[in-house]
């Protein structure tokens, strides 16, 4: 599915609207989840909940607005900046590192301000828009959005992670002073990107699901949960190996590709999650960060990447060993004791981008088929991940068909509380099938005249398009089987 | 439960932490949901989802950050302000209307700036802190939190409602140009309260669940869903009647207490929701707003109020007939056509405060009992609303008891995907019971030595404290019955 196709397909089918607010012309980097989109997004988030709770993580919810002190400690105030060059003539701005990289084909990501200005002068770099000279200064543009609490400066969080570290002492009490333990948070984060782009891939407001494992540094290699998964295979690109290797976790640890067992388990868990959503195995790989590329807090980092048609491999879930940087910093800056048994615990993080998973799911599930000379667009979601699990249609709007259909619809809704069942009576059956194909509904149930006397209905399968008759009384059982996948 | 008791009880049991971030001294009006609190909050939100989806509403999710133009149109930039008096001596600030009301026992909520200053001079009002004179100006303090999108001014939304109105044209397409239709949004909203107070009742960051029914003005009194609920009784305090009247909906409409059928249905739906959470009938009433009290957009307003021990009756859900103010304003300011069939639709709103429901649920469920001369604190939640539905305990940490307990725990977890089951092995059984009582867990399951040979376990009921033996194989069925309440 092409980039532009994605935007128009997602808009037309009420997955994603934007840039929002549309009626006011839209603001770059803001999108809404429409009526079908929100159903899918909830399922992606709830799947995260299920898997992480099953693996002994607990959920919390902290404020999004945070006083300045927090971001001083975390390093975000100083380091979470884009360096900007401003044109002296037309005032337009470019991000220095990207611009230099594009012009000179060199990596400028670690350039100091001085080095940037020297490079601009030496290579005589000019404004790409008007060819004017740049001002002789590098502006620091912090990506955090600033606001106020009362009259004091505050920031809207740029990640959930840091806000999940702050209540460490409360976790420690809850888990009765016994490490390791896991906590996660699903919520919004905000970055004032200089150039938001690629629809929901780089937004100014986005949703993260980030799980944090608190574990002593010297326990990371004794992590007992690793035992059950040593023989599982992962598609890894270790920095050392320089290319993709399908290796068992045992092997990856033996070769010292992955820093420790706790991180290996985290990588495996992120894989489990992505696969359970229905992202195909052959579209997933784990890329290890090189030293230069790693964030200031990271000791080892492995991105779960998904191959997209538009942008190639993109980062979707980041798995990081953060050492004990975070708790150390917050202990130092707050003056509070952030240690346990005299040691400051480390953290292993699994940070998923919910919007990116959403994008990948739609892009990877999209199939355009030719059926009897007509194009059929269909999203082949896993049945239980689809926004809508089943749709109930009355064949006609008369002779008690809508009444029976509505009764079946309500019964199914009550029977499947975690699933989404809808009722639709508008347009021909063919039209209704096509609408449901485009949003990936695995089962359509039609109530026709035979239903009235034979007490049976037609179930139509999304992928095979085959229809079969099923007794109304057997519907829950038949759907249960189909939806268990 | 007393105010202070609530805060310490909620903190101790990991429901609510704060003011957050605690380790940095805390910022007024910011709180976190702890590990037990988040479980309960999710259940309150999911109950809203279930009930509103069952009543044909659809969910969406819009950005929280919104360009200035939106709040110009909605009236929030102009009207969402507190008027402030500043002391010339000590610089402290007071909210003018509250201050005058407190000092002179008169309602000052509609005073102009001029009237405020006149009153201060005439009555010689002084700073309550240092007795200094006030500056001769009234400052307007907008409650919206300001931030930036790129370099442009933007605001963090002070309510979800307005952000739900903006995509009206997309809804209209989705519902195939057929009104009425309903849409809801659950999410954060932000208000820079001058004096946040009462724990989670008046926060700077809070969660709303707001449902919007889009309906033509002239259809509001023909709303067909009213038919099934005409005989339902509601505890109403109509402005006309000046006191509480238990009336059927039919009667309330006949007496013209409630403006129209659509609003009456909304009021009933909010009642259904509150009751389904387990708030007792005798603690709920609907108070109609007098004309002077209504927000600038409202044509009729009925607050669902809950009686609390600390603060008396408090507003928890607001039901408003907003006329067609909102779509008209956004049509005018955006220059877009916000009409359907040539008319601008009206809106009936059900606006629930999730944090307030949370507070009321804990406060109303709390019971302190004397059991054998010892205090037992217990939260008597409805079983399916409780944060944790069941806890599984091994009697001892040896002889394969933990293994069997853990197996039962995992089986139950898989059997009840929508519910929360936990495993706890720390401390004596009595201690574990007490912990579960304090967070309102209806069922505790203990695995003992008899369990190994007889394949049965003990189930202990939270409210009666009675224990009974149940075969392991029958556990899902027995719990299903208990948890259906």
C-alpha cells in the first residue's frame, strides 16, 4: 500500500482522520482515530495489557504534565533538542544534522555547535530554500512542549518511561521489597517535532506502551524466566555480526550479542507481542544499535523493526537496557533514596509505539484482489485483532427481518463482551460485504427469509468469501472457533 | 471515610499516589493511579464503553493539543477564565467571585470587572493573608494550559467535548447521513486550577468520559428510544419543584421538568451507568441547573450528584442539552458547512468525571468492621467492578503448594480474560486476606495440603468471610456465578 493510499484509505474507512482539526485547516502532526480506527487501537493496546499482565507486569497511570525538575534529572532539558540553522534572508529553518548529512553525505548527529558552524562556513552551505546565508548561530530547539502548572514552568512528557520511574518507592512497597518487578504504562506522549511527517509515524502527539522491568544490575544475567525460552529463535542483526542471523536465545547469549538474560527476555516478549497482533514473522527483525547511535541512558538497545512498503524497515518497539541511569539521576536530583538493599536497581525497558503498530498492521494486512473483474480491497487482520469481529445484516428492511437480525446482534454482543459486533442495514448486501472487507471484519452474518422458518443464517468468511448456513443456536459456538485465532 | 483518611487509605493501598511527582515534593493537583487504582479505573472506563456501545454510541480519539482557533470558536478563550485580585503588598492572589462570596455572603459569579472593583472599594475588602490593599485591576486567568505546536500558540484541551464536535462531517459520512447518532470519547483534560483541592476531585489533569448525541433540534422530542424507559423512575430535583421528587420519566416529561425526550434518555443512561458501577440508589440524585448557573452553551442541564461523606452532594456526571451552539460556532469560525439536510444539528451530552466516580466508589464501598475485637477495613465493591476479582494463595511455600497454586492461578487467568486474577504468596493467610479486603477483592482461593490429595480448594467470600471447599475443576463455574454480580 502506497503512502498516499494509506492516508486516503485510512481516512475513507474512518481509521485515521487528519491532520486535525480538519475543519480548521489541520495542524501538522495531529491525527484522530476515527470510529473504526479507535476500535483497532483499543485492541492493540489491550493485547499489550493482556500479554504483559500475563508476564507479571502491573499497570499504572501518571500525570502527563510534569514539573521542570524531572526533565532536568532525566537529561531531557539538555539533550532532547534539535539543533537548528536559520536563514538570514528568508528566516526558514533547517535541522542542522539532517541538512549536513543530506548535503555532504556525512553523519553529523554528534556535531557540536562549533563543528556545525565550521562545516557550514567551510563547505559554504546555503539555505536550501532561497540560497541565503545562515545566521552565525545554532539554535537549540527543545522537543518538549512547555506549559504551566499554576505560574510555574512545566512540560508535557515526551515519553511515558521517565514518568513511570518516579514512583519507584511506591512500587518497592507494593511488591514488598522484592525485586525484580515489572510495571507498565500506556498513554500519550508529546514532541514538538520540527517537521512531523509520514502520517501517524511521526506525530506531535502519539501513544506509547512502555513496560519497565526493575532489576538489580548483578541479577540481569541470572534472570530465571529465561529458562523456558532459551530454544526460541529470534531474527537478530547484532552489531558484531553485521547481518541478519536467525539465532536461538541461547546462542545469542553465548555469542554475547545480547548484553544479558533480562534484556534477551524483553526482546523475546516484544516479539511475542508483535506476532500475536498478526505482524508476519518475515517482516520482523531486531536491529542492535551501534554505540554512537544509542541514547544517553542506554547500555544496549535492540529495535524491533517491521518492514513497510513505504518506508522500508521502521522502528516499532525499542528494547533497552538502561543500566541504572534513571533511578540514579532521580535519586541525585530529588535527594531521595532510590535504592533497594543498598543498591540502585537497573531497568530493562520495552517501549512500543502504538501508532506505528497500527500503521504496520493496516499496511501489512491490506490485500487488493481482483474478484470477477472488480477490485476487492480487504484487510486480512487476525480475527480477534480486527476492529469489528462480526457484522449482522438483515437481507431486507421488512417482514420482521430487521427485528430478528437485531435480536441476533444483541445476543451476540452479550455473548462476546470483549469483541465488537455491529448491526448494519444500509445498502445492498454486496455493498455491506465490501464495507466490512475494507475494515477487515472476519465474519458477516446475513438474516434472510429462510432464517425466519429454518432458524438459520448465512455466515460469510472474509478471506475465502465462502458462505455457509448455520443454525442460529449454534452461532456463538461457530464464531468462538473462528474468533479464537 | 474522612477526607484525610481517603488520601492515606488510597495511598497506602496503592490506589492513588500524590501530589505527584512525590519524590520532587509534588505539584498541586497532580495524582497518579497506583497498581490497584489503575485496575479499578480501567474497569470504570470499560463499563462506560460497554454501556454506551450497547446503546449505539461509537468511540473516537482526538488530539489533546488543539490550535487556538478552536477555543476562540467554542468561547473558552473568552469565557473560561477565573477573575483574580492581587494583593499590592504580598502579591498573593484570590479568586474574586469566591472571595467576595465568602466575605459578603453574596453571589458574585456574574460580576463584571467594574462591579468587582467597586465592591472591593465600597466594602473595604483586604487581602486575607496580610490585610494589604488589592491592586486596582482584575486579572483574567484563563484556565486552559497553553503550549506550542511548532512556533504557534496552542492549548491543551480543557474538556473532551469540543474536540469530539470537530470531526462532525466525518461522523456524518460514517453514519451515512442519518441522524441521530452518538459518539463518545474517554480521555484526559487539563485545567490550570488556581487552587486544586480535595485530592482527585479537583485536579489539574483529569479523565473525562463524554458521550455526545447528535440530533436535530426538532427531533429531540420525538426520540424513539424513550419508549422503553417511560416508566423508569428517577430521583429528580427540578428547578420548578425546588425539592427532590421521585418521578417516572413519563411524568417528568409531562410536567416539563426535563426539556425534551432526548435529554431525558441521556439522564436515564447516566443513571444506568452509575448504578451499574455499584453506587447505591439512595446516594444519587439529579439536580437541575437554574438559568443563572448554566454554562454559556447549555439550554438545560441536570447533574447526576452523588452524596459523599466528606463533601456532601457532588457533581459526578453532567447531562446537558447544548442546543446547536457548538456546531453553529464551529461552522461560523471554520467557514465549513456543519449542517445536515440544511439544518445545524443539536447536541445532547453526557459528561462523566471518571476520577470523581472513582472517588465516590471507594468512599461509598468502604466499611470498617469490628471482627473479634480487631478492625477490618473492607471495600465492598460489586464483584465485577472490583480492581481484582480473585486472589490465589498457596498456604505454605513448600511441598508443591506454590506450584499447584500457580497452575490454578494461570488457568483462571486464561479462563477469565476480562477479569483480574492475582497470585500472592507473601505473609500469613490472615494478612493476605486483610490486604485483599482493603482493596475489595471478592474471592480469595487458598491451596492447602488437602488440595493435593482431594483436588479441592477453599474459597473465602469477602463480605461474609465464610469459607467453603470447592473442587478445582468446578472453580471457573463457581467464580462465574459470583462474578456475574
